[in-house]
């Protein structure tokens, strides 16, 4: 698992959340929230796979 890649992606989301234009458009906030949730799901899925692989080795 490339943790640096995940850190960079998360920082990108943080930067986007700081954009004042985002706060003016509810649709963009919901879209970004959905994007973040999907990315979190991807990370946890990968972590779970790695955890299970470590357990079976």
C-alpha cells in the first residue's frame, strides 16, 4: 500500500475543501463529500485486504 499516494490524495481533498467557491454551491459540497466517502471506502478495503493477507501468511 503506497501511503504517500493516499496522503497526497487526501491533501488534495483538504485543499479543495478550503476553496471559498465550494461553500457557495451546495451541489459541489455534496459531490465532494461523495468523492471523499468513495475514496475512504477504497482505502479501508485495501487495508482490510492487506490485513487479511498478513493473517494468512
